[in-house]
C-alpha cells in the first residue's frame, strides 16, 4: 500500500501526528514530508498535531461531532448541539459545543468552531451515549436529558426558581416540544442532581417534568 492509499484508508477518521508519522517510516525526515503533504492538499490541518485527509484525497471526511471528540479529549458533544441533533430544539447549530473535564477552550478551525466547557467529575460522566454518525464514524454525545442539564448549568445567570419559570424557559426560550419533555428519563435525571452544580434549579426542573 503506497502512502496516498494509506492516507485514503484513514479518510473517515481524524489523524494524529503520531499516526501520520507511523505511515512515513521510510522517510528520513517525516516532519518535512508532513509539511509537503499539507502543501499538496493530501493532508489538512485541524489543529496542531491533528489532521484529516485533504482535498486531494477525494473521500468522505470525518463528521464534525467525531472531530469534536478528537480536538480536545476527554469530551462529549452537548448543550445546543446535542439538543438540535436529538430534535429537541428547532434551531440549526453551526458551532459544535462540547463538555470536557479539562479547562474550557475554543478552537477556530478550517472545519468550523469547536467550544469546550469544563464540568467536574463525577457529574461529567453521566448521560453520555455513543452515537453512530456514518459508517465507521462514532461520537460521544450527551443524551437529550444530560444536554438539557448541561445547558442549564453552563448558562451564566440562569437560575430556575419556580414551575412557571421552568416551563417558560423550556417551552418559550428553548422551544422544546412538550411531548419530548414527557419522554424524559426522570429516574436518571433525579440521580444526577446531587452531583451537579445548580442543584436547586435542576431539582425544580425535575419536579416540573414529573407533573407534565
């Protein structure tokens, strides 16, 4: 298998610098060859040390949510991005938003903007699913319930104090369909509250959903 075929075989996945260098074992100066491949459009840089197959390799690209997991890890796609993907909010979301145990970061890349917001363990680890995006492409993403919790927790200044306020936020501000809310996994949500920040707001949310 020649070099171009090898890169083509990885076209649906992000490529770390380590993987690229492993494909260049026959080159005395692999880093120089990486730069040449970037200039030729065989590779495209996402961020330092992370690449995808470039425009010269006419193959399917990694999905943005898969890239999000690799740009900064550990992380999972959440808040508006996940709520939109699950069909809970009507808006299309152009920025891929994720949660991470690391410091909050923002990456502006040729493939879009990727944001990461810090959450602490053990709460971070709850409600994460593996979603299949395409053949051989998977992403770690929040369940809709966890994405909603994350949205409330990470929205600065948002404090929910009453059933009326909760319903206004869910139905008017976020425009979530009430039928979706009736499908929530309230058992899991109740268990997450004790380890979450804004526990009082989340408790009122869960109580409101139980009464729908």
